[in-house]
């Protein structure tokens, strides 16, 4: 049928126009403006109640955010396709076309302003939405003209002058929204410029501590995790889809609450304080056994106890509440905050803390999962009660002590020439340290000690290796387990990450074949 052909053409053209609009909006986001689908996704995260978000995170783990963004992108494409079909159908009035096309873009900006304003400034939302809106309607108008020339029936109805003018008018509205957002976005651009200047400066402070080179025998093990995680390979997990953009010139770190002498520090004042360096392995509480949500870096910062000593906590102090610039909160016990290796960090591997890792400052706490190592830190508050933060309110552990975790890095298939096959991986037990790693190559029937590399520091993982002579080709079940520095063997009981971190032995089915 002719109508079917027109509808199919309209759906395709609308989807293509929306795809180009999404690409343009994404390019605008590289300059500090909001990418509308991500802004909408952030708003959805903020309004989801815990009884929905926690099961989803438990089920999907770090894929939850990716699937959310993918779903929103698909919704945008569907909306564009619907608007395209309406644009090529003479039975629908022009306002319906404009509303269908504008709804996802303006809706994303509105919802982000209502529910995610702490992460996404209104100006950034308007610019991202306006750019996408203008691109969509301009592209759809051009494609509609092309459809007219292609010989669809009733071409005058397909791309009539009135409808074409309406589409171009909607494009103009989108441009006005974008320009208006830019005009009101001077602070946003200043934030981006200042952050970029600080990043380009890339402060590198010199201390006596250096990162010891890895053992060549361990470095030779295929696919073994590096001893120190490069900045671009260290894991990141956030509640926010968009990392906050912080103006270091305006940023303040407030220290207050139940203290005698509250105070605030500027970025430069924080950097002027006596600093320490420490090598520290950070692991996400949602990391599955064998997962890669773990990394080790050299961090530079100020001991938190130095700041608290200056503020002088009052009697009865129980928790220290940490607040991020995006509103995220968590807490640690006062005793934990006063440990010498709990620091407010501002350098990572000798470079200015990257934005995705919490620029300008973040917390580093020994033996505690990453969710309590608050990023983009802006407030430290001493309280006399047991404060329940973002994830605690959603049922996750309050103490969040790191479980002993060992992992096999060896690929699932190895070529065998008749000699020894090197197996390798990592083990982490937080501040308890790793004293022993054992390997089983027969499904757990027998265990043998692996060789351990010297740890980078008392708060880091240890790499292990084991030279194995296979009894023959085929499939072999390999398991690993670790014993911490207190003599406690890693539990074999398999538990999911929620609510206190995953447990169990990592295992792989290793396929050995002749070369």
C-alpha cells in the first residue's frame, strides 16, 4: 500500500534525522554542555526509589548505567522516527509533528532541571537540548524535501511550504534555546576553562617515595594486571552519569559540624598543606569475584586527621559525613577518619586528580570499599549520630570492609608446547595485606602455593604467578584462593556483591591446546 510506503519512509527519515541530532548534541557535550539523553538518564536515576534501583544494580552491576543510557538513546530514536512518520503523513496537523519532534529534547532539559540540577546546570541542559532540537528539525526538513522529489504520492502534502516553514521554525526555536543557554552559561564555560588550565598544569610533586618496578618474571606472565594502574585504566563507578565540572578557583572544602573551630579551605590552600603519598588499592563494593572494578594508584593528599585536629571535634562525635559537589553523601566512623592513612587526595599517579576520579579532591580510606571514598569532595562534617548515606539508605553495608579477593588473569585458552604454562593474577585484602595465594588446577582437589610478588605498599594488591605443567591438552578447572595477613583464609562461600561485597573463589575453565 502507498500509505505503508510513506509511513516506512517517514520512520526511516525521522530516525536518521534524530541520529544526526544526537551526534551533534554529543559533539556539543565535548565542550562542556549536556548531552540530552545522558541528562535524561541522570534525572531517571535521581527519581528511582531504592526498591527499584537496588535490585537493578544487583542484577546488572556496572551494566546498569550503560543499559539506561542505551535505552534512553533508543527512546530518542523512536521519538524521532514517529515525528518523521507524522511529517510525511498529510492526515496529521503540523503542530503534532513539532510536538513529537521537540518532546524528547525539551523533556530531557526540563526533567534534568527539576531532578538533576546539582549535576547538570540548567544552561548546559538548554544548550544540549537546543543544539539537538535545531539539528533534528533542520535535517527533517531537508529529508522531507528529498522525499518530495522521490515521487511519493501527494508530494505537496508530504513537504508542503507550510509544513516546511513549520519545521524550519522549530529549528529556529532550537537555535534560540541553544544560544540562550550559551548566553546564560558563562559560569559553565569558566568552569571548563579553569579545570582545563589546572589539568594542563598537571602538578607533579616530588617526594621521597617512588614506585618500585615490577619483577620481570611477573611482568612476563601473559595478560597479568600491571603493578600500578594507568590513569586511563583505573576503574570508575559513579551514581552520576555526568561527572561534575568543578571550578577550582571557586571550590571550597568545608570542615564543620560538631566541631569547635569550623573552617574552609580553597584549592590552593589545600595544596599548601603538608602532604603525604601512599600507594593504595581501591575496589568497588559491586565488584564480582574475578571482576575488574579494582585498581591501584599512587595518591597524594592531606591526612584527614590533620583537618579534623584543626577543627577539634566535640565530645560525642560518632561519624564523619562526606559530601560531594553533586550531593552524594557517605560517612565513616570518627576512628576511621583519624587513621593516618585516611587522606584527602588531590593527585593520582603524580598528576592532578582526573575529573572522573574526583577532581579537585576525594577521600581515600584504607580497607573500605570505594563507595565510601567520596569523590568531588566539598564538605566534611562531624556528627554525633550514625549517618546513613546514599547507598546505606538503599541497603548496602555501612562499614563496607573489603573482603579478601583473588583473581585469575590468565586467558581461557593457552598454547602449550610441552613445558610449563605461566598462570597469574592478583589478590587484595585491603589493609590486612595478602600473605599467601594458592592455586588448584584440578577443580579444587589439591592446592599448591603460588609465588607472590612483593607488594607495592601495605594498602595494595599483590600479584601472583604459578608455573604449571599440564597433564595434557583439554580443559582444566583452575581455582585461586588467598590468605590475608591476619591468617584468615578467603571464604569459598559464593555471595553476590549486595550488601557487603562479593565472596567466593575465582575459577576458570582453562583450555590447553598444542601449538
